[in-house]
């Protein structure tokens, strides 16, 4: 009889459910989505990478080493690639599934440029299945209360899981614990510090803490709630939105529908501005101010940064909350 050496007794830990997260089974697990991309590039023979101009600096800074030549492309107003690109033998194209509403565009990119040359960044599209392409990358902490973590899906045999695990996740739990009982303002500085710490992390595997927390989230409930809330907002705001969004029919038994990061709203009427909403404690992000250094005034990317409102519709909220949000937009 083989006896376990697991502890018996002692103080009791947090009691979290353990769910069968089938979507984790075939993933390479990293300490961040940025680390997943860094590892991918390092393990492949890539000399040139095409990136969208509408992208956060943390991803662009992944290539600071200078071993890879960077080229940038612009987006059309439907989030497709505006002009045809010329990809060489050792080129790679990164396409972002923006806000989780651009899966059709991602499929078109794969079809046009070839699955072996395209990486899909699903950091904003947690509930979109991995596509048949070189790699698909996810950032679960954008959708759930996690201190860090990134996922990469690929069938390429050259890609390997990092040998070591991150062991610093506990130091990035403060804002998450505070948010359970306090306002978001209370630990906002801790949140910013945690985000910066993730940027500075070396490439490692996902921590045991983050992986355990991921096994406690209700994936399907979050997916359904986000889709329901986004559709509810769209029913009110669609006619005022310059973005042509398509949300599938959502029913109580639906398993395939758009469940976005947020509701992207580019208004064609006067509304409350981001600063106005923040004063009313509606905290919405800005994607991404640093883009202004790479684009011309008046183009689509400039418009998104300047005028876009990225409205919360996540699993914490109900349709009643969405009604209040529409009211606070004060559409004229």
C-alpha cells in the first residue's frame, strides 16, 4: 500500500469549487498571454511579423530584442485588414479578435494568408474556440478574477510548454481580494501595480494558484451572461452605433453565441463621454492611448481611441444594470 504524504489537519484553506474545465485540456499554459506570444516567436523561425496599428504597446514591446522585423497594417471600419499584405517565407501575421466580435474577420484572414502564417490573438475573445491556424492565444484574466495567466493552443510540434512555473501570483491577489468587499477605487493602485508586474515577468508556465483558480470559474454561466448583456445593450444602442455588430440569437440553452469582452460603442450621436461616465462610477477602459503615436488623425484607429466607449457587459451584471448604463449614456 502506497501512503500519501499530503498533510492532514491544520488550518482550512479557501473553499473553491473544482470544475471540469475541458477547454484547458489541450492548452499550453503560460503566466501571461504576452509570455505565450514571446515563447511562440522564440520557438519558430520568424524573421518578420505583421501587427495591427491598433494594438497595445505591451504586445509590441514583446519584440524589443530586434531579432524580428516589425511591420504594421491598418484596419478597415469592419475590422478587416485594410490593404493586402505581402508575407514572406518566414513571416507571421498577428490578427486580434477585437472585443470578441471579430471571429468572422479572423477566419477571413486565415483563409487569405494561410493557417501556417497566422496567429489569432483571442485575448479579448475568451469564449471563441481556437481556430485552425498556427496558434490561438488567450488572456483569461481579462474575463475572470485571476492574478495572471495566458493560454496558447497549437498543433505545431515545435511549440513546447515552459519547464518552470511562475511562483509569484500570490503577490498579485491584493486587488482581487479587496474587490470582494470594497469598491474598485479602494485597490485601483494595487491593480495598476499588478498589471505592471505582469508586463515585467519572465516567460514561465502558469502558476499553480492561477490554474487552481481557473478550475473554479463558471465558464458557461459567464459566457451566457456576457452574451445576454451585450445583446440587451445592442437592442438599445445598435441604431446609434457606427460599428456593424452581429450578435447571435441567445436562448437559455444556447451554447454558440457571441460573448464579448465588452460592448464596443462608437456613437453616431451625442452621448456622455468616458470622463462623464467615470464621474458616475462607470469605469470603462481606453483601448489604447498609445495607438495615437502610430496612426493619423481621422482614420479608423484614431476614431476608436478618441470616440470609442467600451461598455461593461460581463457576468457580474444583469439586464437591469444594462438599462441603467443606457440611461447614464444620456443619448441626445
